[in-house]
C-alpha cells in the first residue's frame, strides 16, 4: 500500500522523530546525573553509568536542537550498542541475548533510531538546516544533485 500524500510531511516528521529521540535520551541523562525523577536503579551509579548519563544529557540536548545531528546520533548509537552488551546482555552470571529477558529493548531501539538519524540527518526543522549544514534533499547536506 502506498500513501504518496504523506511524503510531503517526511522532512517535518524526521525532525519530530529526531526531537523525541533526543528528548527521551536527555531524560535518561537527567535521571542519572541529577536524580530527577528519583529512580532506585539510578541511586548510586558507578562512574561508567555517570559518563553514559553525561553523554545522553549533552548529545540528547544536541539532538533536540538538531545541532551536529549526524555526529551526535552516531556517537549515541555506539553508546546504546555498548549499553546493550555491557549493561543488559552480560550483566549477570550468564549472558542473556534475548532483549525481552534482559531488559535491553530500549537500548536496541535507541541504537538503531540513532543510527538512522546519523544517516538521515536532522530534517527540515533543525539548527543544522537553519545554518545550511543540512538540506531538504533525501540525502542531507551531502546529497548529489
């Protein structure tokens, strides 16, 4: 089934997807670093989780703005892959690969959402687009015309 009338909304929906992804990552950073909201599993976090929170806070904020979108999303994608393997798959005595069993569904989803944003760019409603680093073309700023 094809919905050609929806294609005109693609640049704006990409920007909305980028903003919501950044907002969700930003909230994890706030919860880890500033303990808001108070969550028991972020009460006494080790330095590695604190560093992950700082990355999520800063780069999630950049994603919300759409500034340095591709670089921020690429780094966040790698962080989420690392989070899945280190924080979910190998957290117990034995490795548990299935995300439904190890609680890593969000990490995998964030990993691939950010990987998509690294390839697609920030969309038409972003600081990158406003300063001319992104275009409305499908391939972003570096699309061949």
